[in-house]
């Protein structure tokens, strides 16, 4: 995963589906078939409902798109990127900057709650150290004087035409896509990039996360950069790949932001981020500190059989996101002992993740090491839960 806190929300994972099938088979082939279909339909219903309620999609209309000019390039958007996987935050930072509102990555992560919390990875061992950026964008936008619009379509031609029309109207366009498809890498990597120009065959974009193998360097560049280039077909392939991975009820999506009245009451931000750190989800994958504790239990149970390759990315992200969040809280709320305490706790959690990551650098769990690794993860979970409780109190 390059920069996204979600895990693909497909209806029915392979392993869980097989386990259900084996149980139902005891009651007969016919009953098994009916039960399996019903279970998948029920799961699909809740997945679709989450996307409709949370993402607030707006279906694209051909009559509303218009006819964009043959080419256009925005010259008033800075190119802001990081090595760390802060793609959704960086995209929003660039859009806000175009409107005259400068924001650090730490501020946008805080407003979105993007890096406050964790989640189990369905079907795998480990955690994702991010939250879903879509509701994060909805929530953070008013604090930056913006409002989010999320458009969806199934028609590729309409989608491409709409992207060009938005850019020709002066709006940079954030697209959710698969980083691996965009750069011909292995695996699936949910990601966000920002389109800032186009011609008749493709789009210019600002990459939000510049790492090895990507033709850019993490930096903050002034407006006017040409950006990277993706053909129409490559962009479509990367966008639809992410839609398939997450089981979206649509094939293509993009986000634009429009000016709106600014909001400044941070109480609800503290409450939201605090709850994300604490966890307590009643349904679905475990969240927050609960997810970290479940990860610790898996490490102790699996011992030398731990699939180390599955957990390294999440651990690395957890280590640097907690470090960076702690630094932001101490800087933004300097002189506030309560928030400084939350920063200290997040630093403690980040250090614990770092110890686990360093211990697994050899690619395996050594004999007798699992209990120590699990203990460090429990330490991280306890620190994050306490930090979340501090933020909840501040938000009350």
C-alpha cells in the first residue's frame, strides 16, 4: 500500500467465503449454494451502502460537462510531494494552496484524521496505519475554506471529457488510482494524484509521493511545473484498477473542491481523531488500538510462522506517521500540556513500532522473539489508546 488507509472492500474474501462454504456444505449442496449467494448479496449491500453514504457520489451528466478546449494547463498550482505516503493530504494541500490557503502536511493529516488510527488488514496479518481518505476530505475541506465534490461514472469517454472540462475551468482534479498500474509495479497500491493539465492524448499530473522508481523527487515546487504525463488509457487503467480493488459501485471517480465558508472549531476534529485512535468499532475489521492489539496477538500466536513480508509496510507507516503526528501536535499546540502529552504518547507508539520493524529487518521472527515483538505492539496500542483519550477529552 502506497498511501491509503483503506483495504479493498470486496464482497466476500476468498478465505472467508471458503470457510463459509465448508460449513454450509454439511447441510447439503442446495442449501450451501443458496446460503453462499445470500451471504455475498448481504455483504455487497453493506459495502455499497457505505460507499453511497460516506463518499457522497454525484453521477456525471453528459449535459453538464460541456465541450472542453483541446488542451489546457494550470499555472497557479504548486507541486507538493513527500517521500512518506501522504498522497491524499498532499493532493488537498495543493488544491488549498491554489486558493491561497497554505497548509502543512501535518495540518492536513490532522484535519482529515488520515494518520490518526489504524485498521486490521482483512485476510492478512498486520495493520494499515491510515484511515479512509474520502470521508477525511469531506471533513477537512471546510477548515481550508473548501467543499468537496466527488463525481462518478461508468462511461470512460464521459469521464475523460469531464476531467478535461474541470481542468479547463481552472480546477485541479484529484483522482483515486492504483499507483502500481501507473508505474508498472507489482501488487496493488491505492493512491491519489492531482491532474493539472491535458492535451488530446493524455493528462499532466503532479505526483504526490515521490519514491524510488518514480520520476520525481519529494519537494515543494512553485506553480508552473509541467508535471508528469499519463495517456488517457493509462489513466483509465489505473483508476478502474482501484475501483475493482475496492469494489466501488462505479468504474471511474474524481474529486474537485470549491470555495466555501471556512470553519475553525477544532473540537470535532479532536473527537474524531481521538475515537480513531481508541477504536471500539462494533462491526467489521478492528480499528484503532483494538487493531494493534489484535496484531500483537497474531504475532505471538504465529511466532516464527509470521508472514513478515505482509507486515513490514504497515509497521513502517505506523512508525513515521506517529512520529510526524506527534511533531505537529507539539508545534501547533505549543504550551498546551494536555496536547503535548498526546504528542509524547504518539512518539512512544512510533518508537515501539520502530523497534518491531528493526527486529524484523532480517525478514523472519527469531526463535523466542515473538513475545517481545508482541509486547512492543501492546505498548504501542496502550500509548495510542491513551493519546486518543486525551484528544477525546479535548473535544468534549
